[in-house]
């Protein structure tokens, strides 16, 4: 019997709370099963140390506008962070400390060439969650279909996401070739099951995001709870708007809550006596703020995940007709929580809808969690690779 060692590739080192915690959760659960799991440190294209080569050209050619946005993004983000340099430095250190203490990570592979030439020795390869199969990524997504792994190795996808509701037909053949490389496929959205079947004819299972593989009690063990005595509404939004801010004030006033905002940067007009901006939170502090919240408003998929994990009443706020809305819609529909979705500029909810019956939600979530864990175990144990 071969050693039960697993190489896991996902999106990491982008200082994103959701990306960081989903990677940790999957690795942690695999270790709980008795396997030795290591994250393959392939540097995502948004990492400043990533090296683009001829091999890493985008899968789908971006429009000039998309290219410009991708090019300008790091510079805009860096410019916005200038007034908060000290907080950013503290936050970056907290992410680095989290890696050092809680995750096992391989040496860095800055480019596709480095990864493909590495001759990695894991006997099981796994691609994890997040939008690893999004066709509109400004880099080649082939590594996230495990094309660098030896042919004889077992290849598994767990909660991988296309990040869109459909793949353009002209790219179906290429996706079919890529999907054929994966032995067992679990996807994060329900429509991902349909995409896999339509394009490749292969069977896929719908599984939960890795952050749900751990229960509230397990997350609390690593959370750093805030020293903040007032009950609060947690605001975690990736793109702010007047609608969201006004909604936060409305709910906070009704429930007599302080507003706390987790953000990377905060402009002057955002900093008021009514809103506490938390700019330097690391992954552990992020968990702590969600754990202690009385209510949450979020535009983030993982913001919704941790609200559910910690049984915090919340609203998931989406922009209408966005391709990646399928992430929240798929999850919340399964849990009977379609009413927790609000679309920007739509009518604000009534006071009666602020609460959630978590006793019912948790029954569904526990069942789906067990199904997801069973998929993960069986995908590994049914193979002769171990």
C-alpha cells in the first residue's frame, strides 16, 4: 500500500479570508481522515511573485476592457492601501503567521513551468475549492485540472467552482479534455454538476464548500474573539454602496447594534462614530468577528458561509444578473434561505424577516455536510492508488 500523501492545489497567498480558510479547512479535514495533506504552493496569478510565461496565457482571451481592469487592479489596490500601510503590514503578518501555524505548504512554484517541471511525488492529487475553473481568469487554468500530475496518480476535485453559470460553447471541447483528467469530481454549485455532465458526460457530485467541513466548535478553536463588549452588526462587503450602508443603519437601529466593518481599506467618508472599521484582521480575527456577531450583512460568498457556520442571522447582498451569483443562490436555495438574498437597490426587508430559524437550517446543513464528507472519503478510499 502506498503512503497516503495528498497534494492539494487551490488559490492561496492572495490574502483573501475565504480563500485562506477554505484551503485550511480541506487540508485539516484530510488530515483528520489520517492522510498527510500538503498544499502545493503554486502562486496564483494575482500573487506579486507569480511569474507569467508563454505557457500561462489566459484560457479565454480577455476583452481590452477586461485586460485593462486586470492590469490596473494591483496598482489601484496598492494605491488605496497607502493611507493604511501600517494596518496592511499587520494584516499581512497575520496571514503569514496563520500559514506557519495551521497549514502545511510546499515550496513555492512561481510559474507553470516550475510546477510542471517539479516531478511531484504525491500519489493522490486534489484540486480544491474556489473559482479555480473560471474561464475568465487572466491566466491559464490548466494546473487546476491537475494536468501536471503523473498519469498513474488519483486525481480528485473537491468543491471546485466554475464561478459562472455557463461555459461558452466554443470552449466546450477544451473543457472536455481538461475534465477528462479528473477521476472523481465534486463541484461547489449545483449548476456545476450540469456543466460537467453537459460538456464531458462525466458524473459530478454537488458538495459543500470546504468551510462547512468543519463545525462551529472546530472553527472556534482557532478563532481569536474580539475584545469588544457591545453587540454588533458585522458588515463584510467587497464592494460598498449607499444601499448596503443604509440597510446596515436600518437594521442596526432596529436591533440596537453597533456597526463593525471588516475591510482592507477605509476612506475618510466611511469612518464615522457609528461604524468601527477593522482593517488589520487576519484569518483568525475574521473568524472571531463572525463568531461574536449578532447580525451580518455581506456581499461575500464566504461571508454567507461563516454566518451559517456560526448561526448568525444575515443577508447576502448581490448585484442583479451577475454570473457568479450562482454561488450564493445554489447554497441558500438548498437550505431554504432564498429570502436571505437581497439584490442591490431592491426593496429593503421588513423587520419581521431579520431572524432565521437555524434549528431547521442546521438539520439540512448537517445532512449535506455528511454527504460531502462521504464523497471526499469515498473518492479516495475507492481507488487502488492507496
